[in-house]
C-alpha cells in the first residue's frame, strides 16, 4: 500500500505554542510509519514556517532554537495544482508533496479559521474543522449564539469589547446587576484557559478584565455555575457523528485553569464520569447536537457543567482542536470507548482526506 504524505504542523503564533508542542509529540508517537510519510512543519512564534528534519520523539522538550536549527524555511504552495510544501534553501526551491495536513495547533492563528483558510486556498485536504466552524468555536461570544440554536442551557453571560471597558466602573455595574458574583472572565479567543480568571467582587472583576484584555480585545463574563465539570468528545463528519463516554474534571485549584491543566499534579480526571445512564446520554446527545450546529468536521471536545442544585446540563465551551497531550481528555475519552490513539489519528486523517468528496 502506498504511504500517505501527512504534513503535521505545530508551534504557531499563539500563547498556546508550548501546548502545541506537547500535542504534536503525542500525535507523532502514534502515527504509523508503515502508513504515513510524516512531514513535520514547525511554525515559529514570529510566524516563520520551518520544514523540520530533526528527531520527533521528544519535540515537547526542544527549545525554539533547536527546532529552527534542524530544518529549512518552507511555505505551502498556494497553487492548488501543486499540493505541496516548498522547501527553500538559499535560491533553491524543492517541492515536497503532501496528501493531507494535520494541524496540531491551538489558539489564535491555529484553530480559529485563519490557517484553515490557507489550506482551503491551496485546496489541500486537512484534519479538523473548517474555516467558519473553527472561527465560531474559537470565539466564545459567537459560540454562545450558535449553541443557543440547539436549545441546550447556557450560563448567563455578557460580552464586552475593549471600548466598552474604558469605563470599568460602568462595566462592573452591569456585571453586578445582570450576573452577580462569583463570575468568570475569559478572553473571547483563547483556549487552554489562558487569561481566564474568577472574580468574587468588583476589585477582582476589574483586575480579571484587565488581564483578559492582554490576550484579546473582546471579553466574555459568565455567571459562575456551581456544579460538576464534564467533557465529551465528538468524532465524525456530516451526519455520521459519534460521542465518546463522558469524563469529569476534578481541578486541583478553584477551577480548571492553565496551571491545573498542565502543571498541577493534583488535578484529576475521571473517565467515565460517575453519572446515571440517562444523564450521561443526555450529555452525549447534547455534544452531538452542538457538534452538528457548528458544522464541525473530524473532532471537537464539548464541555458542560452539571449544575448542583438543579441537575441541569449547561453548555460551557466547544474546542475545535482539543489538546492531544498524553493526559488530554479528547484521546483519553476515546481510549475509554475502545479507540486507541493510533486508531483515532487514522480516523481523523481518513475524514480529512474525504472532506471534499
């Protein structure tokens, strides 16, 4: 069988650059060398593309300088008849053919529809959600609008733009009367809980808003939900979508922030979550409904709360390119369903290749 040429892109111009390196290490470790010719492409923090020629076993521990050292500049050919990367060394250019692209990228310029637009212009198949669904899923304010069409309950929320926050006292007044405390403050377009804070009073709210503005010019403030944090993975294409078992997050801190996800060994995940069969199915059905509403392709992780007092399922967020680290929930949930990470990657590449059929 002829091998498939798969370009795996990682790094990127995002605060989640390091998370991408963790994800790609896991992805590459689970890609069959018998099925695929693997072409690693590293995007530097300042946006340069490098066709990486070094070892792939431990990318997560390599510095930016090391990753740049073992490679050459490259670009994805915009000519749709080429379907290749252009390897550039001095004044010499060589074509490197590619059948499908696997973007192991998180955050801005990676999962927000921008790089997906580049793939679309080049008419090159790729893994993951398309331009519109990626953009909608990444922007938490638009996510709320799309998810509302499914009828799934959401937390009360207010969206602010940077101009709205020139008067912090007025913004704080709106939050106090419309939502109350405690509340969560989130940059609209980051993942991995980057820039997310919890506020219990006006002073904490203003500090959280200022922190969020460091990452985005649009901010979402949500009423805090007291309840269990649950996650479900979706996999599929068009009408053929499956939902994984439901997992539960037990954060080491007050909530599942960046440190709890990646640095604090006290955080735990329970897979499958201890839920009544009917409630677990309700969450799985909601995940599929939301996946379809966003017109997702391939993969997405949908996060929920199970409210303590009411037992209501409440939509939190959708992630169109969830983490693929060794401890990430997306592959872990599918592992629980009997799908190995190797099989999962095979399925995603298969969907990517047939997305335009």
